[in-house]
């Protein structure tokens, strides 16, 4: 049996009366990312997962991995409202990396996830190189399994530009972070560049163990009653089904340029079939983001769909289990 009725057959966690919409599943097709085994190739994307909310619906240990909200050295309040808007087959957001800071993460969020049995990818955010270094220093010996470095933030150390758009700045940042921890470092790349393989190569040559892509694209919506931007920040990040072809192309091009680096594909994934496209493009795994905003159980649903799809694709499944990719 797969998904079950909440009213008739849903299981209840005896410890806290949480309802699991999905029964326990015996995963058949694991993958490896930078030497770390995921029980299946599907994780959550940073920024769209909140354990306090989804724990009522499914067991997070069933996921391949959980990439958590970006951590900063101190609490960040984020941007002014309104912070979100809709687009054609897409979502636009400028939340501004609101989070309670790395100390709270270490005391509260991370222990809860590890106690629940999740494989945790801790996402690291910063407005300057020192921000990243402070967070990585505190996470270096934590129980997090991997660290995901979000290089899409405006960085004052490098003139306010996103480090992910400048391979020299990215190389400099990675040279500082790499010696600080033995944990696998995943660099999350922005698509707002001419050629994503250029920063990808810089990240890998300066210590990245894996890459995740893509982060959101730059976008804007206008209120036709006023002629002004709907979002207070004026621009925001575009995610959702509309970005699927862009994400797949980024993975394919990067896999071609860097045949050995593990890649986590992100962007527009709302079904097992779309996750499978990323695996055929050369990804080792995927992260589900915007789909979870309208369907909280989307990451687990997609993981189960993909597990069944891989039954009929033994060659691809065998490659993933060995830490290899289709291309």
C-alpha cells in the first residue's frame, strides 16, 4: 500500500500523535552524493521545508535527505512584505533568508531532525565571507551530514554581487571554507549567469564535493493598477514548474563539463517523472522545492513515484547506487 486515508488507515506516532499519511516504505533504489548514501534520490530543497509543519503528515526519515532553511550567523528578519507573488506556472519570492540563526539551528532544528532519523544537509547563507565562515565553523563538527553553501546571496565582501556569479569570488570563498570542515561541501549555484559551468568549475577546483542546481531565477511582477512592483523588494526568485527546462539544461551542461562531480538537480520537480528527467540529465539526486509549498507531502510522494519508476530502469538504478550517473 502507498498513500493511505487520514480518516481510516493513517498511522499515528505514539510519541506525539502525529499522523503519517504514508505507510513505511522499503526503499529499493538508493543513491550516493559525495560518498554519502541517500536511501532514495529525493530530498527537500532549502527554504521550502519546515519540520514543525510536515512532521504531522509524514516521517522525514523516509526522505533521501532534508536540506534545511539557510542558516546565518545571527537571526535575520528577512525582507519587508509583500514578499511573494504568483507567476505563470511559477512562484516569485523575496523572503530574504529569514531564519533564527545558527545557534538556534544547533540547539533546536538540527537535533530534532537527527532524532527523527533524517539525513540532514545544512544550508549555509551569508552576506559576506565572514558570515559563511562563522556558520561553517559552528557546523563543522555538528551532526549535520552535509553542508550546502548558498552562493546566491548578495555579498558585501565582493561589492554586493552574488558570489555565485563571479568565479574568482567563489574560488576565494571556497578557499576559506574548505579547510574548516571535513564534511562534504555542496555548493548551490545560481542560474543567473551566462554559463553555469564556469562557476561550477571554480567551485569544484577549490574544494566543492558536490554541486546543487539551480537556485531561483531573477524575476519581477507588476501591479497593473499602480504600475509598481508587487514585491516590496521589487525583484524576487522565480521557482516552480516553469523553471524545469532551465534546471535540466544546467545539470546536463554541467555534467558534460564536469563528468565526475556529484550533482543534485533542483527546479520545477513536482512528480517522479520530472525527477527522473534530472537523473537522465546526469544528476545523482534531486531536491524538491516549490512543489512542497502547495503540497506539503510532495517530496515523499515524488520519492515513492521515482522508486517505482526506477524498477523498470535497472541500469540507471545500478549507476545511482554505485555513486555514478547516467551520463
